[in-house]
C-alpha cells in the first residue's frame, strides 16, 4: 500500500500509468470488434479443435483475436516483422546504416519506413487470412465461417485487418511515448495475460475429469515456477566492468578518481528475440493461406512440439539475440564515451583495446544469454506437448510476460527513486538493478 501511495504522489508517473492502462483497455475492447462478413461463433469452435496446432500459437500472440475474427486478428506481428526486415537491411544497405547513426532524426525516418512496411505486410497477411477463411467453408461440421465469399469479402477483410494493425501500431507508439514501458511488448503482454486465467481453468478441469493425473499437474506447476524463477534471475543478472575515473586538479580542488562500474546484462536483447522469432514462424502459415506451392507441407512440419519447429525456433532465437545485441550495443561508442569522460577499465588501455575488451565480454555474455533464452522458450514446449496443456503455459509466453513485467516495473521504480520515494523493491536506493552474473 505504501508503494501505491508513493506512485499516487508522483503526478507524471500516475498520469503515465493511467494512460497505459487506458490504451490497453482500448486494445482489449477492440478484440471483440468482428471483421465484417464472418461468423465468429463457428470460428471459435474451430479454434478450440485447433488449440494444439500453430493456429493456437498465432491466437496466443493475437490475444484471442483470431478466434474472435477481430479486426485485431493480425495483432502487432506485421509491425514486428517490418522491424526485423528494416534491422536486417540496415546491416546491408548503407543508407539505412547512416540513418541509424544520425540519432533521433534518423530514427524517425527509419520508424516511418517501418510503418510503410507494416502496411504492406498487413495487406499480404490479410489477403492470406481472407483466402484461408473462404477455404474453411464446407469443411467444418459447425457451419460456414464466411457468410458471402467473394471479392467484396476479401477486400473488406484486408481493409479491416490492415486498419486494425495500423491502429495497434499507433497505440503501441503512444504507450511508449506517453505511458510506461515498451508499447509493442505491452500489447503482446496484455494479450497473453488476458487469456491466462482461462488457460489455468482448462488445465485444472483436465485434472478434474481425469484427462490429467494430479502428479502431472504438480509437475506442470513446478516447471512453471522453476522457469519463472530462472527468467527472473537471468533477466536481472549483470556483468559489472570496473571503471576508474582519472584524477584532475583545479586550483586546490581535486576532481575524479572515483570508481564505478559499467553494467552489461547477460541478456541484452530482453524479450525481443522470442517476439521476433514468433513473428517469423507465422510466415509459413501466411504463405500457405495464399496457396503457394510447398507451403502447406512446410506449415505442417512447423507445428509446435515438432522437432523441426523446436530446432528452428531455437536457432532463430539465438541468431536474433546476437543480431539485436550487435545493432543496439556498440562497444566502439562505449569506449569512446569512456575516453571522453576520462575513464578507463583498470589494466585496459583506452580506445581500441577497451572496445575490443568490451566486445569480448559482450560476446561471451550473449552466448550464455542466447542459450538461456533458447532453452527457456523450447524445453517447456516439450512438456507442454506431452501433457497437452495450453500454449499460455509455454516457455515463450512466460518469457514475454515475466520479461515485460520486469522492464515495466524497473521504469516505475526509476521514476520513484528519481523523486526520492520508496521503490518497488524496497526502501532507499534499492532498485531492480540486478545481481552479478
């Protein structure tokens, strides 16, 4: 209660939290706005039969919007895919690399390109969903999903889904700018958390009717708690590089000489790699819906629980851990900033040697961090498939939920500590700063 009182005492923090909650509420209300020309009751029954397939995973990250056939059915995934494409292109295209180095002005330009890419991908994926919905007619015992198939339905579906994604993109940017936390991650977080109680209820019901033994339920609970504890530990773990500031005198005053540290997180990329990977894993489903040859076979092979899916997910996650860390953390810039501040790492010469040392430490940390993320996101999926529990209890969803919650709590804590109030983790200056790796 004391922490809540402290939050209420900071007008800016209170305003940001209320704005974030309001935007998330708008998102959840929009989940129930159905795309024109479809029967969502039929679709809901079909999704219940497909809960253990890749459609269940897609429905997870859409916050249940797919089973509602909502205008938010594509969720924010086209935006994430566009961000991946722009990030990859920034390595190969010199113009994009220059824009990234121009600071805020260049980032605004890249964000504009990302928005354009989001619209294009939304149109492509929306077309695939429209064709897929039409293909369900006549194949279901529950009735037809599409009331009146044809060009008019396809146009309206693409328009509605693209508009919904564009609105979510704007919503996420507003949360990032005027609220608390990363807006895109919070939208995915809200979708997973909103359906978590229902997933827990279904699991308990399976135990009650005998589909799952009590010992199996205890194993699932133990694994979920263990995975959550591992995520919290690694997300807060740091390697602290010691820094020594040079002494300098001005008259009788002596400045500098203090010792500090440079914190490097074990998982510098956070929850971005599993989000990027989950977004890319949707591509085979979208291409299969468009009727491209060979995509149906690939989509069948990429079902959650399949060894091809798990291997691909782990490899892509490790790749994005290294890639995202490489484009967001620049050892050369860090070494240059230390040199300008008159600081150095003890025993390491300033300049290139410092940059090389930071790069070596960062590489070793990323090796461990990427393996941790890959294992957390794939190993629980094996148990999940074996015990036939909901995707909401899988490693990827837990990773996103816990990671986003920690990042958001750290931002709230920073606002409180800056204004000399008790933070979320205790009194005084205690913060969610991390522990030594």
